[in-house]
C-alpha cells in the first residue's frame, strides 16, 4: 500500500516501514509511545545508572574522606570525576553502538507487523542486563580500589603523624639544647671579653713593669759597670719617653747615678806599671800621660792618668781632658776628667760628668786660657 509522508509528502510503497525512508518521520503518531528506546527512555536509563554509580562512589568517597581528611580530598574528587566521565562515555558509547547494530534496524522494521513493545523488550533487555552486570563489576572493582587506596593512605597518614610527633618532640629538645648552647656561648663570649680586658690590663701592667725594670737596670749598669751608654739612655728616656711615670723614674735613676759618682772613687788602689816596675802617675811625662789616657784599654789606667793630667799645665792637656769628658765610655774616667778639668782651669761644672757645660765654657774661654799654658813637650820616638 502506498503511503505519503506527512512531513516531506514523498510517497513510500513499502507498507512495512513505520518511518519515512527519506526524512525519518513517523508515518503514524501511534508508533511514538511504542518505540522501545526514545530519548526519554535513554535519559531514564542513564539517570538510573548514574544514581547507582553516585551511590557507590559517594559512599566510598565519604568513608575515605572521613579517614584521610584533607590529604585525600582532592585526589578522591579527581578520581570520582574521571570515573564519572569514563562511565558516562561508556554508557553513551554502548547505547550508540547498540543502536547502530543491524539487529536494531531489523527489530524496528519488524515492529510494524509484530507487537513492538514485546519485541523491543526482548531485544534490549539482555543488553541492558549485560550492561548492568558489567557496570556492577566495574563499580565493585572501583570500590575495591578505593578501599585499598584508603587503607594505604591510612597507614601512610598514621606513619606520617607518628613521624611528625617525633619530629615535634625532637624539635623541642633541639630548641632547649639550642637555648642552652646559646646561653653558654653568651657566657663564654662575656668571659672571653672579660679575659681579653684583663689580659690587656695585665699586658699593659707587665709592659709598664718591664719598662720600669729596664730603667732600673740602666741605673744599675751606670753605677756597677760605670757604663756611659746606660747613662745616655737614661737621659734620653727622661727627656722623650711618652709615659710621665717612666720619665720621672728615669730622671730619678739619673739623679741617683750622679749622686753616687759624686762621692765615690774606684782608683784609690790602682797602681801603674812600666817596664815591669811599679810607677806613679807623676813619674810620666805630660806628653806620655796625655797620649795614653784616652786610648789605654784598661779603664783604671785611663782614670789614674786622667786624674794626673789635672796638675799638668800644658797646652795639649785641656783638649785631651775635653775629649775624655765627651767620648770615654767609663763613668769613672769621665768623672776623673771633670775633676782634673776643675783643677786645671778652676771651672767647676754643675754636673758631675761635665757635659755640656765644660764644652760651652771652653768655647768661650779657650783663647784666653791657653795663653797661660806651656807648649807641649816633644814626644820621644
């Protein structure tokens, strides 16, 4: 029987068709509710499956969230979204593939001659059951995966919590130890500063004592050894040292040395020898005494000869005595030369060692004084 499509108005000769072969529209509106898989039916199947999936997934996620808390929240939400997307795609793909099968097309073609509802139920119900079983199996596997993941994360969380507790306890102990070390270091730094200050004070005191001792040693050398270099060092320290105390000490030692030599003579028992015989200084000629007094290596001989020159009014005596006063290293000899100078010239130096007073006096009085002196004796070859 020929039929015309109510939509495109094209003629169809196959009376078995329920839809137009050109535009797909139903020939008869009575076939709409009898079609086994309409869009509404597909949505109901999808919604039922999604509800079951949500029930399992949310149940598993709820238990996992209670145990793992913040550490598992993000990962479970992500897993749920991936699983939901996967199942949604699976359902849609399966439904789409099933509808593309030739058997479905054949079933639709047979609806016109048979009871559409019964035929469609017989064809689709096995596929739906099979899909439900596969979905249930997937949900069971996913549930087992979530339970295993939950157990693993629970163990990791407990181990982490225990580790954190140990770290916290060790941190507190380390903090107490650090505080103790810091306090000890602070005390040591304070003690070190005090020790440094004490060392500096002691070093300064020792340095002061060493300088005082060196000044005293110079005084001892000037007295016991009759050392003129020691006397010169004392004079320099008394004039130029940076410490007032050291200058004062050096000046005191200088006065002590001069006071000692004013009243002391070490040549009272000295004897002279010539050609193996004991002689007196007066037995020597003036030229012999003047020539030997500045150069004899024995200080006691120089001192005796220098003292003897004070009674010799020869022109070469003043210059000899002045050279001894200015250059001889033995204070006994220098003192005897100053005394001989006083005997010869009548000038009394205010200083026991005569410098610089004798030199200054000689510069002013040399010409007038030498007029009263006799010419030097000729030396014997």
